[in-house]
């Protein structure tokens, strides 16, 4: 698919649930917040600079920029999620914070201005509730954050001993029971622990976990729920 935009990496794709002709493509893969861009010296600074978010209204035949980051310090879009209850509302977790659109991605505003937002889960039963994760190299605000008013106000979820970590936090929840949320917490070079909650982190359990990131806690992470058998992750 030719987008006619100068970009080498697409890290997030989302299709409008009611109109498959509308496609959003997030660009760039970023896992650091350093002002120094020198991947030759440190593998944790490597990545692919993005140019923001591209949008198609004709099923991918043509594309135009709706969040323009061209010719800027390297930035990336990590995840894009449409709201099931109001599908014209869509959120994008990015290296520059959480962005929100109320017109299917045509225009965007930053509703959570913290560096390195990687994870994002929406509550399909309560569209006002969402949780994001902040993590990566030099992520000064590492942790989980929750909003219960569609991203206007945010509260940090208190987690044990996480302030100094430098890896990703990956999030996933069940579609049929969205209050059940799971998280994998990593430091820069190893996996730290696994979290699970059945009530959107009002209470939660945390467990030790084998090191699944293999010296790449800042990069090699993923988390998916098996909807046919939700006990499997």
C-alpha cells in the first residue's frame, strides 16, 4: 500500500468499527525520551522516527496527515483504539502522550501530556473509563494512570516499587469483561512482575513472572487475552 508519505514504519493500525473505509495508521517506533538521538552508541535509543498519524477515508487508496510530526524530534504512535460505544471517538497512545479525537481521527488533542505512553485499554461497558501505561527509557512518570471522565482528569494507580523502572508496561483487558485488566511490568533489561485486576485496579494482585523480555524490557513486550479462553494470555 503506497501512502505517498516518507515513513518507514507503521506501528499501529485501527479501522473504524462502523465504517471500514476509515483507517488510521500510526507511524514510528519509539521507546525512549532522550533528547539525544544516537542509536549507534546505545541500542536502547534505536527506533524508527514517525511522522504522526495518517488517515484514509477510502479503504487505504489515499492517505493524508491528521497528526503531523514531520521534520520533528523522533516521535512514535504506539497504539490506536476506537471507542466501541461511540466509534467516532478514538484514542492514540504515543511517545508524546495520549491523544484523543471525537471525529474519527480527523483532528486530535493531547489529553494526557506525559512522555512514552505505550499501553492503552478502554472499558467497552463504560466509555468514560480508560487506563494508560507510561514506560520506557527516561520515562519520568513511569506507571499506570486512570481516567473515569473520558480523559479530562487522571489519577495515578499506586503500584509497589516501580518509580525507577525503565521498561514498558503492557496492558490488555477482556472484551466481554473489560474490568478484568492484565499488565506486564518490565525494567530496562528484564521482566519484573505480572498484575491482574477484576475491578479496574480498585484492587489488584501482583505476581512474579519469568523474564520474557530477554534483556529488552524497553522493547520486547506484548500482551493479548485469548477471548475464547480468557484464562490464557
